């Protein structure tokens, strides 16, 4: 079964959210370490809990993370589907560039 074409409109919020270094770091940590609390995400950093919370909400708005309550804390986890969709968009763009460069190469070689 063929995959549906990726949607740039759906992926735009993902790219916007990941354009911030701290948010990219949070997604990377959650992806490699699994679900983490805000306390865990702020340990060893100079970033406040409030700042991390704000950035997690931006990531949540883009569909990249979700929170699940565990006792008195919320643990945040990464959602992979929006990342996979964004990756497919990048793959389409990469193929378009490869095709454009191949056409340019063919045109240059034809003129020689």
C-alpha cells in the first residue's frame, strides 16, 4: 500500500516548533530517554521549569509531544507520527532538488 503524499501544511507547525534550539533539545531528549517529567527535563540546565513548560506547550500544539499524568507529575513523551510526516516532506524536497540538479547537469553537459 502506497503512503499518502506528505502535507506541507500539516508539517509547517512541526518545522516551526523545531526551529527553536531548546525545543529541539527537548524533543531529542524525550526521543532518546523516553517520557520525562519537567523536573527531569530541567535538571542540570539553567532553564526554568516555567520556560520548559512553555516550550513543551508549543511542542504539544504542533503535535510533537503529549503529557500523561503519573501520580502528581506529568510525564512528557514524544509523538513520532508528526516527525515521520515532516521527514516525508523533507524527502520530497530532497528528491525535487536531486531532479533539478540532474537536469542542470544534463544541460551543462549537453552544451559542452
